[in-house]
C-alpha cells in the first residue's frame, strides 16, 4: 500500500517554507530601512546641534564630495539653507531652520515606528506559518507511520 497524502504534505511544507523565507527576506529589507532612517535621524540631530553651537565667524569644514572638505568661515548664522524634501530647499533663519529640522526628525521617527510595526506584523505572520509547517510535518510523519504499519500488516 502507498503512503497516502505524503506528497501533498511535502508540497504544503515546501510552500510554507518558501513563504517563510520570503517574509524573512522582507523583514531583513525593512530592518535595513530602519537602519537607514536611524542614520538620517542622527544626521538631523547633528545638524541641529551644529546650528546651536555655531556662531557668525566660526570656521567649519564644508564637504565638497568624494571625502574632500574645505575650511570656510560662517558669514551669517542667521542664513541657513535647509532641505525641505522633494529636491527643494529654502533659506531660513536659524530658529526656523531648527524647527524645520525638528519637524523632519519627527517625520523620520514616525516612519521608523511604521516600519517597526510592519516588521512586528511580519514576524507574527512568520511564526504562524512556522507553526503550520510544524503541524504539517507532524501530520506527514503520522501518515508515514500509518502507511508503514499498514504495509507491515499486509505482508
């Protein structure tokens, strides 16, 4: 007698395994997104701190790109150009620039919270699929044992 239902169990296990793997890959991508957002938040914090410490006449290192910097003197700390998003920037007074940066930081915090929530949901879904896979594997093993017993009785 054949091992009835064994093939279907293997297919179900394989499908569950593939689903779990896809979820794990998505979780890793989302964790990388969180790291990127955390780095963006750190840069915003550093910009806010720099605006608080700098004064007119201060000497700073200005990045030119390619890891090259030039020394420059701050002519007027009250004229700060701040990126607004979407490729747009605006010149603002120091206090307004700090306020804009704080707002950007809150937006980044909200995005981090959203991504972490999504990660938690995916982890929960992955755990449920793993439980289903364990149940399917146990069921498949029981069917194999029954099939072996039935074969032994037929001989």
